[in-house]
């Protein structure tokens, strides 16, 4: 199942093949924080959610995030 990073209902990233790939992209972009218990979480209002495999990709080739 494909995944992407969302802010509320807006998709912010390209579609990733796995949830882990979406987490990796968010972490590379500095959007992942580490809580006092050592668990990773996304910044406020961001979520990694499943999305349709056929949704449009961003125009910028090689970019993980839609600007």
C-alpha cells in the first residue's frame, strides 16, 4: 500500500511504496522529532497516511516534497 506525508488533508510528498520510505523522507526533511521516551513522531499537524497509488506525482523530478 502506498503512503505519503500529509498536513491535515493536503498531501505534502510524492507517493512512497512503503510507510518506512515516507518516514525516511520526513526524517531527511527534518520533520521528525524524538520524544522524551525515545519514540519518533512527526511535527504538529503532520501524519503519514495511506494514499491512492494513482494520485498525481509532483512536477519536480527527484523531489520528495510538493512545494
